[in-house]
């Protein structure tokens, strides 16, 4: 290509342009960008190409102009690399074919209005997205958050999500139409934004309270969970099971037969910004899961009530599956889990009964998965007759296997 694609960030809100940018625009053969940004330059006489989706097709359109030797300028809002168009185009066109002239971001301006340092913000974009887990994951870690919104994920919708989750240690600030004559900044609790409305040109800043109280990463006591008597994956085998899940950030995890949700909750603090689904058929236990989620502020955990395998149909395909509540008298649930597991994903099963162990092994063998197992029998100290004894837990067999790539 004779010329690189020049991506120019305009000042958020006011769309003011630097002298350097004005010079580049005046020399351009093609001016591209969103309709609002193109309208900022009504006197431009060259060819205008409005932004279109999908991004791959849009990139091909720009590439065609560049290969024909055109000087192409793409207008962006604020910093083109902060959830902006540049980050999407670089992998498609190559970094050597792109030149970026950034402006300050809306996040920087919003933080300055509140007198806050934005360097430690977790910056999340909900623009065009239906998954709130990156936001919930940041809030679970008690991070201050800056959120890019859209006309569906509005400040009002975000407030409702926080209230529904029970998140009560955050305040909200809506920064509407920054750097324009209609700028307004409204602060309050999530509850105060339930009936709030504003323009689509806004960002939300969420500020955490009690940041100094760090959350325990792992190893919660069994006694700290609300549960039915004895119905919990106990700490020793819970630790081994979670270790064998080999959790990564941003995964989808199923905890099937979740009981009180101890595995799901502990896992949620290891796999940052993952979506954790704790599936349990008993409504009373589901209520306990929800209460434990609130108590531990495990906001990325979602309790699901229903009979398996039917209730799994509406869940996203998992990267990891933990089965700790028994696989049942048939293998329908574990078969569904194995079928839905993404290639390269892992299935971990805790079993006490010989029948469950055999059914799990038979399924792994039938599917041709390479599997491993271990048996754990732990004992915990217990007071007796003025002294200490070791009280044995039930032995638990753990079986695990990775789904081969290509299946």
C-alpha cells in the first residue's frame, strides 16, 4: 500500500480536531467514520465512506481504497485504541498499514470531572454485548470501573443488573454528553438510576467502597457456607477438584449438582471474569447458593434451578465442567456435559458410589478420551475426651479428562 490508513481520534463530545488532524483530513482522498463524525466535516469535498458492519467487510472496503493509492482518513471518537475501531482493524490490515493520531478518551475526561485517577480503573465495554461477566468480575475484585454503554446497556439497565445481583458496595456516576453544552454528571446509588434517562452519548463510572478489605482468593472454611447439613464438597477434595479444573480467565464454567455453591464460588475468584453457572435442582439449595454469592460477593456466579440435563440447554457451552453432586443413576447428564464441552475443555467428576465411578469411566472410554483418576481420603482434627483425634471424611474418587480437539 502506498499510504497507511490514518485513524484520527476526535475530542469526545465536542469533536474538536487538532491542527495536525485538520491538515491530514484536507489532504485525504477518502474520509470514513461514523455518521456523527462525518457530519462534523460538511465542507469536505472528497469521497465519504460511512462505517458499516461487519468489521471484516468494512476493512476490505478501506483496503481497496488504499490499494488504489488513495489517502484514507478514518475518524474515531477519543482514543481509537481504547475499545475503538483501531483495535479491530489492526489485526485485519496489519499494524504497518495503520497510523494512529489519538485524542483523550471519554474515560479520562469523566475521571477528571470526579477528581479521580483513572490509571487503576477496570475499563469495560458493554457496547453491542450481552455478557456482563467482565464487569461483574471487576466488581468482584473491588475495582473502580469505567463502562462504555450503548442504547440497550444503558445506565438504567446497568443499575438494574447491579440491584438484581445484590451488589451494594458501589456508587454510580453517569457522565452524559461530556464536553458538549448539554453535559450533565449525575451521581448516586444504583437504586437512584432505576428510572433515569439520558442521551446515548454517555459513560458510567462505578466506584467501589471498602477497597482495603481484600477478598480471600481461595480456601474458605466449610463452616462459612450456608448449606444443608453435610451437603458440601468438603475443603480437601474441593481444593483438589478446583486445581484439576485448570481454570483460566474469561471461561464458561458449569458446576453441576452445585449444592450450596462452594465449588462455583471458590472457582470464581480464581478464573477472573469467567461465567460460572451453579446448577442445582432443589429450589431451597438454590436459595442458599444465592445467599452465599451475596455473602462472599462472588458476582460472576449465577445460580440456575432446574432438572438436568434439560436445564443445560439454555446455558452457553462450557470450557470447564465440574460434577460434584453425583452423575445420577444413568449417564444422561454427564453425556450432555461431554457433548457440550468445547474441544480442549476439561470435565472433572467427583464420585463416591462405585456405580458413578464405573459410568464415568465407561463414558470416557467410549468417547476415546484419555482420562485419569485419583482417590482422596482426608481426615481432619477433632476434639475428643480432652484431646485431639483425626476424624475421617468419606473417600472421594476424582476422574478427569480433556475433550480432544476436533471432537
